[in-house]
C-alpha cells in the first residue's frame, strides 16, 4: 500500500506549497529527536515527516508522486507488463543505484 504523504503532514491533497511548509515546520518542531530524546518513536515519525515534505515541497516531485499513485495498479495484460519491465530496465541503466 502506498504511503499517503498528505495524511502524514495532516493536510488536504489540494494544499498549497505554503500550507505544506507550515505543516512541516509545525510537525518537525513537535517530533524533532532533540526535543523528544526520551521517545524512540518520535525519531521514526520525524523521518516520515521529512520524507513526506521532501516529496511534496517540490512541484516536480509532487507531480511524480501523483503519477506514481496512478500507476500503482497491477498490470492487467502481458503487453503492459512488458512495457513496465522495459521502463524499469531503462531506469536502472541510467541510474544503476536507483538514485536521481
């Protein structure tokens, strides 16, 4: 199942970049590991918040997030499976370590 970054930040999917930044700052202050040294779950929550913010703060990454959610359904025929495999192979050739 796909992670819902908007749900992690507690905002709606039509939120502006400014609203995303405000939500991130509010949650980052609340769950920062330095503030919550006694809570080991706060560090994990903080990592989720940072990852969600990084995915949504840039319009290009946000568009990729939406397109990935549209493509998350399983392929329904052999041609589509072959196409997805070919695209994965092309991506791995350009980015052998999966980095951008």
